[in-house]
C-alpha cells in the first residue's frame, strides 16, 4: 500500500487511475494457469471448462 501515495502524486486523482479492479481480475485468473510453457492456452481451456460447467447447472 506504500505505492499509493507516490502513484497519486505521479498520475493524478485516484478515480482516473485506480488499479484495484484489474488487480482483482488478475488475482482470479492467475490461479487458473497451471502451465509454464503454454499459459494462455491453459487459461483459455480453464475458462472454457468453467463456462461449460456453469452452463450445465
């Protein structure tokens, strides 16, 4: 959290540059990746499987 004050001075008001929504999204996506060689393919496969299971319910 120490970077917040510095970021406000450098980039302006928080409403224009707040990063928590994208950081939260990354926090949800990163655990889905289990492959170091093909992370994007693995991520797409995990999301596709998740959507298929959600559709079955």
